[in-house]
C-alpha cells in the first residue's frame, strides 16, 4: 500500500546538446533556461495553476542551482513583460529499470496567458531535450481540461491520479500505537533504513512504469536532503525493531505535502499506513501546518480508503499521458 510521490518533481537546468538555452521569442513571450533566481516566481505561478502542489522557494531554488547527477534534468521558463508565466522540466527517470524512460513535469502556464503558444513552446523544448538524451518513451501529467492538448501532441491518456486535501484545524489527535509498534520521527532514524523501506514499498506501486531502481544517492538527494522535507513531522513505524512503515512530509509554510507513505509488503494489512500518516499529520499540525495535500493513483483503493478515513477530500485530478519518441 503506497501513497505516491508528487507528480510534479522539482527540476534543474542542465543544458543538453541540441537544446537552445538562450531566450527565444514568439507570440509576445520568451522561453529560456530556468535560473535559480526564478524560484520565487515559479512557486508563485504554481500556486495559481496547481495550488495543491506544495514545493517551497528554497527547495525549488536548490534543485535548479544544484541538479542531481545522472538524470539530465533541465527546466525552462516562459517570460512575458518580464514576468514568469510558464514553467516545464524534463529529465531521465533514474528510479526505474525501464531503459531510456523520460518524464516531463506538469506544464505550468498562467491562465491569463494561455492560447498564445506558451504551452506548445515548453512542450517542444522538453521533447527536444528528451530526444537529445535518447529517451525512447515519455510520460507527463495533464489536467482533465488539457487532455485534448496532450492528444494533439501524440500523447495517450493512461491513469488517473486523485489529488486530495485535508484541513488540519483542529489538529488530528495523536494515534495510540499497539504495543508491538513504536512510532519515531524521521530525525531518530538512519536514513538508509528509510530508503530500504521505501525501495521495498515502492516495488509494486501502481503506475505506468515500475519504481524498482531507487538508488540511495538519488533518494538521498531528492528526499532526505530536500530543503522542504520536514523530518520532525515525517514518521516511521517499527515493529519488533524492524522499520515497517513510513510517512514523509514536505512542507512550505503552513501547507504540507504527504510526499510518500508506504508499508513494507510483509507488514501490510495491520493498519500501519494509516497509523504513520495520522501521526505525521498530528506532528505537522503541531508545528503550524494548516492544510495537507496528497495524491493517489486512482486504482490504489487501499490508500484511497486510508485517506478517506483520515478526512481527506478530492480537490482535483490529473492523468498520466504517454507517448513514444522517434
């Protein structure tokens, strides 16, 4: 049982061969490679376009300034009248055994600037980059109203992802674990143990591509060293000394994202996912978080049921869309 990671991962700018990085102008806007100083405007844009996706300025700046090795991540912004009105990124998925699999983050185009070609320009830049790094297949995430746009560009809708929100006022009460279960904050646990549990839990996560090659260095960069990770709120459960379940929290001010909740297969069916997630929500609320967001594959009935029991309510949906690259 898993509670998947955010659909829109932070991105870095690493110019690839054949991908222009100087500004290109068309339709009254300019597209260029993202820079660390764009982070605040990118986060502000995301709050308008995808208010349920939580990623703070410092975390976004960190990922743009210090790209992870081996993934060929690159990002672009679209500017109009000196303001960032569009954002996209593309990278190689290094967490799967499927060879040459690329991804494009959810395109961000400000509602007041749509219909002028900004989205097409961002998508073209991303696809050109993925071709340059020899990706043979690509996945992106699309809101329901943009599915026709995706189809026109050769993508086929695949799986629905449900995005949900929970008001943490009042704060949920702390859970009472059974005697054999010990709840710990992530600060009290060796990150390698959490990584090992993550790998085990993610192996059968529903999705278009298996998450079966999560290397520790990549995980540490993306998860543990992410400036948005709230280690004090993130919670793990030990059963007889073994790390059995965990719920990771990423935070921006008074908003949080349940980045990933998972249970090692051997310990499923005991209610541990709900236990650790409730504990993480309680700790986050005690630290000042007022609203929590999460996402789930539409076919992940067990985790959807957990979130419903915790009080989450759907607020939006996205569809994974796939296409092959020549």
